[in-house]
C-alpha cells in the first residue's frame, strides 16, 4: 500500500477512520474515572494518555470535540478539578471497552458495565478497583487542538499499585499485571516484555 494525501482523503470513510486510528501503533489502554459536583460517577476508556514530564509529574490525554450535549468526563473534570487514570488489564477489557458507549448524562458506566469503583484516602474521584495501577490526577490546563479536540493536562497527585509491579529502578512491569494496549478504536493487544536497555550515552553505543 502506498497512499498520498489526496488518496487518503478519498478512502471510504469507515476504512479511513480505522486506518488512521491504527497507524500510530499500540497505545495504552486506560479508564478515566470522574465524579460530577452532584456526586455522579463516570468512567470511560481512553487510548491517548501520554507522559509530558516527570518533575513535576504531568500526564495528558486527548478529549474529543465537545458537542452541544457533551459527554460526562470533561464536564466532570472541569467541575471538580480531579479525575483518575486506571490501567486496563486483560481480565476486564470487555467491560472497559463498552464504557465508550454514549449513555445518558448521569448514568454510571461503573454500574452499567459492572466495574467496581473504589475511593482511596481523601481523593474525591473514583478509581477502578480491579485496576492494578491507579493514578489520582488534578486538572492543570486544557489546550484546544486544531481539529477541535482538547489536550487535557493533569498533575499526578497519587499513585496506587502493588509493590511487586515496580522494580528497584522504579519501572513498571506491565506484563506482571497483564496490562493491555489498544490499536485503533477497538482492537486489544497483550503486552509482553522483550528487553530492557540502558540509558544511552554516545560512548556506550555498541557496534551494530
């Protein structure tokens, strides 16, 4: 396959949607939990969570354009300033995937998809109990993107995970808790550790 820009634009709509959504490769699968100011809980799957920096610890994700009837996640984040990011594991990928459904405002995906929620300490937003790695986030900034989407930036306020999934260097072993990735909109992949390499310095580059 070799396509130029004009040929890409002329592709059948659904085919183009699937192709462009999958060409970035495997992305992390995360459930973002939020709570409205009225105490209504929401959880939805996202594949766009990215690392922005370690000091301060910042993560971001991409929110789709907000219509006249916005989804729950973004309004909840704006109302309360907090949300959670929860890694998805193989054991609950089907439930996690179906949180992408457009439910009525106020209807909880936790209840509809039978995902048990939990609250940790005083953090106000709900976590996914079955998730091995849970992050408590505070909204820092929203940046409009050229296509109408929104880059939502948050600071990491809390990390909750089993001790055994983090090695002595602070690296997460995603395979140890069967973490999964997403290609496109609806295809899930198992993650298997292949190797770990050192921090690269020029004088340590091997002969290839």
